[in-house]
C-alpha cells in the first residue's frame, strides 16, 4: 500500500463517517417518533379500557404491542448505526497508524 492509497482510503472513510453521522440523526429521530407513538397508543388504550388497573394495563400493553415492536426495531437501527460508526472510526485510526508507520519508514 502506498501513501496515495492510504490518503484515498482515509478520504473515503471520512466521507462515509459523515454520512453515518446523518444516518444516526435520522435513526434517533425515528426512534423518538416511535417512542411517542408507543406512549400515545398505550395511554389511549389504558384510558379507554374498562376494568381494574391490572386489566387496563394488560389491555393497553396488548393494544400497543405493534407500536412497541416498531420502537424496538428503531432502537436496533440506532444501535446498528452506532456500531457501524465505531467500525468506521476504527478503520480511520488504523489507516492513520499505517500512514505514520510509512512516514517513519521513509525517514529511515
């Protein structure tokens, strides 16, 4: 690997990292929306249900199951984007280390 390859790789990783930051924002925004929908669905179901507190809670959980599932998927998406960002950042550090090693070899 020559210095121009490392520079090109660093540029590509940096560009991907910038896209990842935007993807993380979108994933977090989606998570916030799904949490809001879950809260609204669960509260509405609880209020409209009849019976004891335990019965109303059970009905609310049952009626909000799909919203809870969507929230869980949104959480998984946020975690996946964060993991990908960490991998990209590690690759950037590895390329930077390779660059420094090449510079050190050239000085010898």
